[in-house]
C-alpha cells in the first residue's frame, strides 16, 4: 500500500508527499531527514493521508493535489487545521 499525505508545518504551510509508511515518514521529516522543504518549514502534524494500491497511483494523486491552491486543499480534502 502507498499513501499520499499532507503535513501541516509550523508556518501553517502544507507539505504533500508519498510514502508506503506515512507515520514513519512524518517522523523522518520532523527529525530533519525528510525533504528540503520540511527542513526549513518544520512539520507539526500529519493532517491527511489517502491510501492507494500502488506507487504510480499515489504519485499521480500527489501531483494533482500539489497543483491545487491552499483553499482548494482545505475544502476538497476536508482538512481540519
């Protein structure tokens, strides 16, 4: 199983990623072992995850979500921030 996940960062920005273990990946981001973005925008909370049957599908969905505005992400994904 693969997941698309969103993190809420300390500056209220979002980070969108893909992983087969989003909880572990969140901890990696918190410990400075994640993407470059989360090293300068410290992640606070895992706020969304969506399961997919394969990595290809998860990457496709990640690209789609990354193309959305902040407002659209909050509305479509029903984020509670």
